């Protein structure tokens, strides 16, 4: 029989991930601040738990998919926290985009219990979560990664489930990916808007970029979903994108590396968040440039 999986955080990402775990046959114990987010899972046989502690004590493997490091820390610690419910030697995989520091205290104080803690953040948007095609970056011990591989394969693309280093390496890889992708977004919006203001046709300019060495996934794929469908990806809130940019800059500071461009990109994202609201899609900064052009 398959291990029981406890899953905490049934939002844009967690809802798709749990649906795929359930479809693969894993018994689930779930919780979220909003019980209605679990309705479909409960109808499919999942069990509801009212606290993270209850989730952990009823499952073999706990997975968290929460907005920010603060939420991860809150769910992990305290009398009702998941650590209190984990059996000695129990496994917890945090798939949120977070940082290792949030668990430093817990990891230090719990070493005697032999807990297996991994970070495994993802890429692939809410669509990838729904389709079971996430890219997964795992930080942890090789034996745990091997043991958990079937669980990851139920949520991700088998070709793109990567063991990237020890605990914390997954978070770092994920933050670097988002930092570069968001940098592409701002750079692309900037050149497209200047080109259009200079009189070049937007479609012509985009096609030229796609055929050039300056092409990127943002130019070839994401610009099209904005132009063709007005889709700024509301499945990923800009408030969370700003969180990622802040964490990425904190990481750079903590290792003493200068990141001038990252700070500029963060400013553009923060301006878009202030203008269009926390829940706007993470590609909404493009609208700042559209507004300037009056398009
Ligand atoms: P979300 O806000 O849609 O979902 C988070 C869920 O966590 C919500 O349902 C919320 O109710 C729940 N939650 C918060 N605090 C809780 C608590 N104390 N106990 C129980 N449940 C709690 O966020 P999301 O878009 O699903 O993102 C989750 C994580 O994945 C974030 O770290 C995000 O940066 C990352 N991520 C998101 C995407 C995306 O496209 N949305 C892609 C890759 C990575």
C-alpha cells in the first residue's frame, strides 16, 4: 500500500498537486485555512484534519505548499504545528518557495529525533500543478530523494525532477529561476514598449526577437498569452512574486554578492503591485508599460 500523505496548503498550486496525488492512489490527509478548498478532495476520499499537528500525526509524509516563509514557520512550529505531530524519523517536504533559515531553529533543536526534512520548490505555474507537469528542485539527502521519487513523479514531469544539492539548495535554485524570469519580463516589456513607441509594429518586433539571439521563454511564450488572451497569470499572485524577489535579494546580500539588476526588477514589480493590487497576476508589471503606451 502507498504511504499516506499529509498536505497543508490547498491554494493555486496545492489544489492541483493534491488532485494528482489522489489520482495516483495516495491516501491524503489535508488542511488549509479555508476548508472549502478541500471539498473536491474530501469527496474523493481524503481525510480532513483541523491542525498541521493532526495532519502530521495521521500521515507518513507531510508536504507543505504555503505562500511565504512566515507561513511555513507558523505551520511548522508551536503546539499545533506539524513538527509536534511528526513521529521520530518522520518526513517533511516543503514545496513552497521559501528559505532554509525559517527552519534553522527547528532543525537544530530536533536533530535527536531523526526527522527527514527536504525542500522541493517547483516551477511550472498553476497549469503545471494541475497537469502534474511541475519542474521540481529538491534539496536533501540522496536516499530520501530516491525514496520520495514516486511521490514527486505524481506531481511533476519525471524528466525535470532534479536533486540539486543538500537541504536549502532547492530553495536557492528556485529563487534564481524566478529572479531571471522576472528580469526577462521587465527587460522584454521595456524593449517592446520602446520599439512600439518608435513606430515598429508590436507583432513584427516580437517575431524579430523570437528569431534573434535575444529570444527567451518570456518573449516566445508569455508575451503571446498577454497579447492574445490578456492573461497575466492570475494563478500566481504578484504579492508572491514580490516575496520571491525580496528573498532572492536577501540571499544575494547574505552571500555578499552585488545584484544591481535584481533590485531594479523588484522596484518595477513593487510598483505594479501597488498599482494593480496584491492578487493581480505576476506578469502584471507589463501593464505599466502598456499604460504608458496607452494600449
Ligand atoms: P496560494 O496563496 O494560492 O495558496 C496558499 C494556501 O495556503 C492557501 O490556500 C492558504 O489558505 C493556505 N494557508 C496559508 N496559511 C495557512 C496555514 N497556517 N494553515 C493552513 N493553510 C494555510 O499560493 P500558491 O500560488 O499556491 O503558492 C504556494 C507556494 O508556491 C508559494 O510559495 C509560491 O511562491 C509558490 N509557487 C507558486 C506558483 C504559482 O504559479 N502560483 C508557481 C511556483 C511556485
